[in-house]
């Protein structure tokens, strides 16, 4: 059981780092772009420290398509929380509908046909 959840846990941590690397600088628009790029690369290093093991461990349990689908859903969840709590943006109903369609894709990817 732990082995099958390990990729999900690692991908979640990975996505938290990557969300900050990609979008965290939006609250610091007065900072020079070259500094933001270097800081983002530094944060992204830690993202890879979790993402690569997640996929390595996960590929023994899931297909690459399943891992990518999991990663996308985790990204949407992490980003939604980040945009509301950190960027103070509104979460709109149409975002939810769009995300639900993506989550519906999970059903088709994971369903044994």
C-alpha cells in the first residue's frame, strides 16, 4: 500500500516546489527578472529531487500515462490552493468545471478496459 502511495506523496511535494518556482514570483514583480529566474531555478532543483524518484518508484506500479495523469491532477489541486491562499485570487466556478473534466480523464486513463 505504501509503495503505491509513495509516488502520489512525492509528486505532491514536487508540485508544491514547482508551483512556487513558476508562480511565486508573481507577488514580487519589482524584483529583477534575472534574480527571479535564478531563484526559480533553485526552487526547481528541489522539485526534481522529488519528481524523479516519484516517477522512478511509480513506474513499477503505474504506466507512464497514469503517472502523468496523476501529476496533472495533483498540479491542479496544488495550484488551486496556491492561487487562492498565496496569490489571493478568486477560485471561479468555471475553473472547477474545467478541472472536473480533467479529473474525468483520470477515469478513462486508469480504467481497465
